[in-house]
C-alpha cells in the first residue's frame, strides 16, 4: 500500500460492537488510522474532529439512522467519501443511500478483502474529486487574476489612444503639424495592437477551458492546421522581413483533440517565433513522425531566450524582459495556454535556445490510433 493511502483517516459508525472491532482490525492491518463510534451522533462529532477521507456507516442504528447520518455528513465534509453497510440489504435501501450521496454499498457479512477493495475504491474516488476541485479553484484563480490584469492593461492604452486622438483633433488645419499627427496615429495603432493581443489571449483561454470541459475529441490534421496558420501570417512576416517556411509530410498527420485548441497552440508558437525574430530572419515549422508521436518543431533565428528565464517560461503572466526584443507587449499567457493544451492532449513541449542565435520549440503529440483495414466482407 502506498504511503499516501496509509495516512488517510477512516471513521466507522456502527452500533454493533463486534463489527466495529472487526473493521478497525482490518483497517489497522492495512495501515490506516481508523476510529469507531457506536451511534450517529457520536460519529458526526468524530467526523467534525478528525475530518476523515472516508466514512463507513451502518444504515440500521437506533436513534439517528444511517440515512440521516449521510445527510449530515455532506454538510460537515462535502468531499468525504461515504460507504454504507447493513445486515438487511435491499435494493431500495442501496438506491436511496446512493441518491443521498453515498459512494458504495457493502452488505453484511463481508470478508476483509471485500472491505479493503471498497475502501481503496472509495479513497481513489475522493482523490479524483479533490483533484477536480483543485483544478476548478485554479481556473477560478486564473480567471480572477486575468480579469484584474486585463482591466488594468486595457485602461492604459485606452487612455493613451484617447489622448492621441485629442491631439490629432487639436492639430486639424495645421499644415505644419503633419508629422506630429502621423506620429500620434502610429501610437494609436500600436496601442490598438496591444489591446487586441490582450483580448486574443483572453478568448484563447476561454476556448481552451471549454475544450477541456468537453469530452468530444475528433481527428485533427496537424499539417492542415499549420499550413493554414503559415498562410495567414505570410503578410505579417513579409512586413517584418522574416521568411516563413514549412517542412511537412505529404500525408495527413492526424492527432485526436479539439481543432480550435490545436489552432491556438500552433498560432501562439508561430506568432512568438515571428515576434522574437530579427529582421531578415527565418521561421521554419516541421512535422516528423517519431514512433507513436508527431513531433512539431517551430524554429526561429531570433534573439533566443536567456537561460535565467527558461524555468518560468510557461508560468502564467510571465514575460521575458529583453531590450533586444522589438516588442515586449503581451499578457504573458501565450505559452501557458500552449502548455495547457498540450497537457490535455497527453503531449509534451521542450525548448532549445541559444542567446543571439534562436529558439526551437518541440511539441510532441500522440498519433491518432490507426483504424484496421476492413476486409472484403467489412
């Protein structure tokens, strides 16, 4: 038994003295810390004090019955797993207990191994519930932080745009102020791009979270997604004097996932490769099958990433501060979003970078299972 399970606390509530002793003996031999109580009221007091991972409760007890204990347990410890047992098992009682929130039902008498199996199953269920709750809280925290961040970051460029436009209006009719008006307009455009970047990352985060909550997964052709993205950024790259090239297999490269999320992933990596490149540089995207994976490499000839920043590169809101970069604008969420997408698809991302020479991001995604060919009778 693992050390994690061995540290869990289990409470037994049963009016049968022999049953309490038997359960405590089995649980102690399995390495658990267990305590037993003879009625519902004492058991609830014990739960409030011990905050157990799992409670075993008998349905048939004098005074407070097991069904009432289940209801009260949910008020005290909502994430505690409840297993019920009784010496007079009926389908109706089992269904009612589960409807009230019990996880499992164990009829008396039972063997020690049956008890161990139910306990392990219940603790695994609780572990998954705790992980889901932590993920929900993490998402809420990120959303809260991002809403605060985006409201602050949007306010500054909007105020600058308003000031610039007021200047442009003030300079109307002044024939000698053409250069100044042009400068103000350029500043408006730059601030507009900054706000669009913020909004794009916010929408990307919403798309990724929606995809993770949905069980729907479909075949996605990586080469098709990458080809469309490179076409879409050909104009941007040309204006920055950056060459885009691709080395893609002639056949489809199919993975299973959400097409929009895969598009967000590749879009963010290509945009970074362009943004942190140098005039006259190059961005090359290649896809190569390696065993059961497709490895996508996005290579640039840009400024590189200083070693001291690489450990935090995928943290939320983190941005590399480097005077060589043409622009340090952005939310610092792009690579964090990429990592979320890759993790949800069971993949991984690796980084190679050399200051002043460039960076390569390698994304490994599992190939879609191949379908067996059907015979003539298929």
